[in-house]
């Protein structure tokens, strides 16, 4: 008996035998639903045999036969009624379990998000991609038509999505293009560190989405429910279907606040804050200004995260303020890092370590935040040091700056576009999907081993635009991404360590050393971050002006 859990109340299984019924009862099941018609296979027991064995030990049974590949809308409604009527937990079975999993998926489609349904069935070993439109349509069979068609569809209206739309439009002005994004506001997220340090006002980091969508590009204000890459279709909420000739996927990543127990309940109060949220960055600065003594904890979760330097940027700017105010001696700064190094590219570590020493910050490696009690001012960290037993430590705090765990969005993780870890699976040089040749991806959501930063997206956008344009013209991709990313580490007010690097930690400086030596803290890099980059982002990157990021091209013979 191979019972596979879908929910706490329902499991599905391949064909069972009368001999399995006792085992089913021993596992705590109270009801059995048969979704396989009698006589479908020569080695198949009749339902009456299963029913007799179940009745003998007090299990309830129902016979709801479904022809393979022909689950009707009314079948799903009937299955839903059975789930309500029968005592649980319930075991439903057919030849492989697929029909039972499909019935459940359609039965709960009105109550659960598509991504949650796909994730539940996927974890049980069942692919519901064939009925994803019906799930998105509330469990009902939709009409097989496209609500809209475009030459290029871009999923995501963040930095990567808008930049690539602008770059591609400059190359192919006659394309019918659309950006799909439900958000009203677009944020300049690199500025939130500066907001948390009291340098920028939060309002300067936000603009309306409508003001930034490139002219001539359609904006579909909707969330994506699923992908059907074999049919060149994106399924939106309410089962609207958008067809494409080419697809660019750039929705960013998901901040998984709920993965830390108790965190959501205390964010924005009790001294718990994060520069990873627009509304909380000002609270960071409020806490920093108000703290005169006590313990300040800064956390960093396991990789990957967007802007790997951001967790310590918050620490540096806070430490610098306390140093300038003369209270640093009374503040215990703790850096709790789930990883094992201060920064992933060793050339920048000496400069960063010198600032950790300056602020007397204690480095705690392999410490991952797992729980918070805001009112009690306590946090718990799981410590996983090499060759040591895993343990949990409790730490009290007066201020806690949290960087949440980060994952690919749910609708990406359960899609055919994702690799085993849930990220869009691309060739790291061309950023083209490894399986679907008319799909590309850029920004934080794809699985190339580069830093997830706005600077990386700025470099990737013209590369994807060039390669998509090549494909439209019938050529092989010619633009190559070298993994470039940049992290301006704000080590004090007025100085920055400008980390610029590519695949494998190769240093890729944009300026000669006499202008900016990226391995040292410089005022020139601060000027770049504070004064140059914000207008550069709004007026150049998002408008397709490819200053200093012209694609590196290879010759195709």
C-alpha cells in the first residue's frame, strides 16, 4: 500500500488489494474512495472485494469510478461532496493515484491558490500541469481560447522586467509586447538600506508602475497562476490565457517571512525591523536613533538572497551612527550569519572585517534565525557548524534587524520552468531556458550562480534583449553574461566598499583603481551610491539606456 499524503485529511494511492485494507486502517484511515472502474485491468480486484474487507473492520467506502483521462467537472463536485460526507482521514485510489489527485485538485480549486494545489500534488508525485487551466478556473473546464496574444510576454514589472522591455523595444520597435505584473507601485529597493540608515526618505524609492512601463508596451495588471510552455501560454488569475511567441520570466523572488516562527506577528514593533520592506526601513532608522545601550542583532539567512551584502550594510550604518553619537561602547552588536564567511568574494573581506572590528561587532557564523518572541525580546538560532551536532541557542535583544529567508515565487517553484530547487532553469551564459528555447529569464528568479542584485539585472537586461532579438532574426544567441553583479557595501556614512564581481568570484571593476579601488572603502563609491545611482536607475536603466552595459558578444560561425 503506497499512500501519498495530499493533505492531513486526504491521501491517494495506486490500486490497493483487499489484503491492504487492514494496513490502511492501521495507518489511521477511516474511509476509502475507489476512483477506478471495475474491469479496467486483468489483475484488478473488484470494488466489492475492497468494500467487504473494509466493512468487516468498520471502514466506510464509496465507489466513484472515473474513466482514465476523463475527469469531468461534475466528477470533481461529487468528489468534494464525498470528502465532506465521509469521516477522515480518507484514502482515495485508482490505478496510479492520478485520477484521485486530479479530482482533489479540481474539487478545492475555488478555495486554494493554484500554486498551493500544484505544490501539494507535486510533493505526492503527481503532475497536475494538464489540468492547470481548470484549476485556475475554479475547477471548471474553460473555453480553449487565448484572451490575448503577443510577440513577447514579460512576467514581472520589477527592475529586470522593465529594463529588458525597454532594451528589447529599442532593438525591435514593432514587437507587440506585454508586461504582466499586479503591483501598482515600483520600488527602487537598493535605496532601502539608505532609508534604514537615515540618508534617503522612503518616498524617494517609489514610483507608480504605470509611469515606468515603456511606451508601446501593454501592461496586464494581473498575477500569474501557472505556465503552459508546451502551448506557449501563461495562465493568469481567473483562468485568463495569454499566448506568446517568446516569453521572458523576471518576477523576482519571494520573501518568506513565515518561515521564521513568530516573526510576522512582531515585525514593525518590539524592536524588530527589516530594511527588506519599504514600510519597515524607516522603523530601522527610528530604532537606531533611539538605541543608547543594549544588544542589537543583525541576521543573515542561508543563500541565495537578494543583495548578499544588505544584511551587513544595515549593521555598518547603524554602528557608524552609534559611533558618531558616542554610545557604541554601550551597545553589543551581534551579526548572526547562517553562512560560514563574511562575504563570498575574499578580496573584499579585509576591508569589511576592519569595519566589523571598528564597530566591535561579534561574528556568529552558521547561526540561522528560526524563531522570534517580540514582546519577550528573545530570538532563537539554529546553529549548524561543520562536524558538530545541531543545536539551538536563545539570544535576548533590544533591536533585531531581520533578513527573511528567500525563495522563488510559488507559481515559479511548481512550474515546468523550474529546476529541482525551484528557480528558473537557464543557461548561465545566454540566460535562455535549458528546455524551452523560446523562454528566457533574468533577475533574481533564475538559477545562474551570480549575485542577485539590481546591478546584475542591469547587465542582464541588454543581454537577454540582444539574444531574444537574435532569435527573432533567426540567429543563434550572440550575447554572453559573465555573471557580473555589484554590491556597494555602505561601511560608514560617506564611504563604501564597491564590490563588483562575476562568476567564480572574478573581480570585474567598472572603474580604474585610481578612480575607485573596490577593495577599499572610498568616498567616490559613496558619491556613486548616494548621488549617481538613483537617477541612473530611474532615467537610464529602466528606459533602456545601456550605459556601461553593452552586451559582450561572441561570433557565431
